[in-house]
């Protein structure tokens, strides 16, 4: 990774210190330690409280920070106090809109890494990678649409929405150069969604050039 310019896109990042926020922060710091220059496009910290962190509440909607060698581009996304199905969609659309404009502030990228969830991050990554003729690497921590389906959110009139979402997911995955995930069971599920190169995370990290 030495000398490469990497754009990292993910909804959750430090100072969030649990779940995907913690994982993404450690991944970026490892990339910087390996010699990469990393720009992070992310949201304002809000998880797990589902509320913008106190230290960030009075900030403007767009904020640039530097944290342990990474340059962060944040957008103050909509955060629902009670995250229902519809409000979660608005939450993601809000992050997607703000991050689209933040990506335009980054002038150089050799590799674009996006974290699922949320799939919107991978859609943004595809756009950014094409703009810079860069490679796109999607890393999947969880299949968000499958998880929502298993939780019963597809009941009632939502079935047609999930049909569209799974179709969108497939199109996004098919445009990535490489996809990694965190378990062999998830690799098996991924194989039913796309034929793009797939790796267990540690292998994926070593193979990307």
C-alpha cells in the first residue's frame, strides 16, 4: 500500500469505538501504517446512541478533520431517535447525498474502499472509482438487506422494495474489482450474489495491489 492514495467510505468511524466504527478506524490506521495516504468519507458520530455525539452537535453540516494521519470528510446526516424502516432509509439517503459532495473534494485516488453496511457506501465508491480510474474494493461486514429480510421487515407491502434492493445490490457488487468479507459462510452467500473476485478479508488485504 506504500505510496497509494486511498479513499475510504463508511458511515461509521472514530470516535465511535464499537462495532463497525471501531473496525473501520483500525483498518484505516493499518493502511496508513503501511504507507498509504487515506481520505475518509464518513458521517458524524452517532452510534450506538442513535444521536449525534455531543461534541459534534454544534458543528456545520460539512466538517473536515485530521485523525491519526487520516483526513476525514464528514457530513451531518439525519439521525432518527427511533430508527424505523422508513427513517433508516432517510438516514442512509441523507448520508449518501452529503458524501457525494464530500467525494468531490478528493482529487486523487488509486483505490477506493467501501464498507457494507451500508450498500450506499459501495455505490458512492463505484462513482468515485470511475471518476479517478481507480480500483474499487468492497468489504462486507454484514449483508444489510439479508439481515433486514430475516428480521421480518419485508412484511406487508415492502416485498417489492426488497426485490429492488437485492437487484441494486447485485449491480453494485458486479462493478467492484474485488470484494472481501469476514467469514467463510459469508463468502458462500456472496457467491450467490456475484461472480466478482472474492476473498476472506486477510487474503484480500494481501492481494490488493
